[in-house]
């Protein structure tokens, strides 16, 4: 089952670091495909925000001559949101704590995105 | 002169690393305050994209419980755009090459943003 495989990849990703709080796979038009989220986060909201950020990030990368978009990182006072393409039509969004080691998170997220890209 | 001080901070920032290609200070509503940009980049376009990314980043950080927004990073195949608040009403946007060492760029940009925050 594709959904089970995605769930399994997300569970593994969340398990690689205590700093990863949540992760989700979202279609590029903002619909949820799989999610491992805490109860206080609404999947529809996560999907909508991630798709909007990727879409504007796409345009920013293009307009400012940065090539094709690979990743968008949002840093807030209470943590990070990292969004990256997983294949052509889906997006991996990851929420991490402010204590996260970004280098490790980038690496784990990149690997998970590659695995997801093979499944979807 | 405030504008000269901003230009001087941006020139210093661009000089800290050969990987920093351009930098600009933009009001949070997208108007250019100072810029050190190569000729192929339209200041109005840089201002508009940076303000839009910060605005959506703000909302994303809020909706996904990440606290108040500090930074947005866009990674494309040909380089980075890093946007960060410099004081309350202005934004520092930096364009860096794909070879940039992110840790160093983050540090230099943070320092420059602090200096800018004192000037504007």
C-alpha cells in the first residue's frame, strides 16, 4: 500500500531526531497525502501553508535567478518549517524544534524526500 | 546620511564572502531602502519577492506554531535567497551562490541585520 509506505517513511523520519516534531507529504496543489502530525496541528492547514510557500518560493527562485526551487526553510522563534520537493508532484514538509541541528535535519529530510519520490 | 550607512553595511556584507552576490534592505511593504545588486537584477522585483516571502513566512510560522518569524531561506539549483528582519519595519535580503557555506552566511547576515536595525 502506497499510503502505508509513506506513513512508514514519515515515522522513520520523525524517529531520526527528537527535534523533528511532525512531517507530512502534500501534493503540490496542497492536498494531504500522508501525515505524522501532533493533534494540535490541522493537516489541512499544514498542507495549505506548505503548498503556498513552495509556490511562492518557486516564483522567487525564478525571478531572482536562483534556478529551479529545491527547498524553503522558515525559521520562527519556536522552531523551523522545512519544505522540499519529493518527486515532481509532492512536497515533504517537516516541523522541527528550535534546538534542531539544521545540518542533520537537512540530510535526513533529503533522504526521506528521495524515498518518497520513489513511492509517489 | 542613513542611506549611506545602509549602503556601507551592504557593501561590507557583500565583501565578507565571494559567495554573496547581492543584498538589499527593503521595507516590510516591499519598497527598496538600499541595495547592492548586480545589473541583471531589478530592485523592484527583489523588493516585491522578498516582502511577499516574508509576509507568507510570517503567516506560516504563526499557523504552524513556530513562533514569530525570524528568517526565510529559499534554495534553488543556482543559489540561495535569505530573508531576515532587520529591525521591525525592514527586511534584509541576501542572494548567495550555491557554493555558499550556509553557516557563515547566516552569521554574517545576522550581524548585518543587527547593524541595519540600529540605523533604520
